[in-house]
C-alpha cells in the first residue's frame, strides 16, 4: 500500500505504529470511502460492511471498525473522511461505451500537462467526457486518464505523442 509520507502526517497521531489501521485509512482515502460521525463506512449513501472491507484488505474486521471509530473521534480526520466521495471511473469500460481513452504518464510535478493535452484535443474539435488525474501522493504510478467522446484519428494521436513531457501515452 503506497501513500506519500506527507499525506500520512494527519494520521500519525491517531494511528501511530498501527500498520493495519494505516492500511485501512489509506484505502478509505484512495477509494473515497466516507466515514460518518458514528464511525460507519459509506460509498455514497450505501453503508459498507467492515467485515468485507477487512477481507478485501486482509485485516481483521475489528481493525476496520477501530480505524473508522478513530477517524470519527478525531475532528481533523473526520473533516477529511466525512467529505470524501467516490466517483464512477469509466476509463476501463470506455471502449465498450464507444469512447477512446488517453492514458498519460508523466512527472506529476511538471506544470501544464492537463492544459497541453486538452489544448490539442480542443484544437481538433474533440469533446472530453471525463478527466481523472491520480493524486501522486496516493498512487505510486499516477496516470492522467482522459476519456473522449468518440474515437481519436491518427493525426490527433500523433500530436499527443509529440508532447514532450509525457513518458508514456497510451490510446485505448
């Protein structure tokens, strides 16, 4: 489980050396699982079973319950986790929906990546349906994913691949 040390700072005082709790809290954050003031776990408005979360993360359900309650009892963490939202990511189903997906790997510290890509797409009349950018502090290999309305032609693909900042551009 990867999470940048800077993202862990708010967790440190609550979870200390409790590896299992850090794993659970990290996954809550990564997946956008919301925690309410009673320590209940939600995806949107659907309550999630701590036992199933525990099985998925290979930790005891009690660790999941304890983690959610610790978050609920810490005002700072509750303000973060209460506001999380999960979103539909259609990137892996785009082809079946008739859309192309552009996946870009680049140094996330560089400026103008999204602007450069969207400029190429806009200049070529391409409509963007969804853009998802992985947070580099949460994901070890962050990807910028852009789902476009329809299919990309060879000329647009060539222009995208000419962008210098990208270490990899995949069209799916």
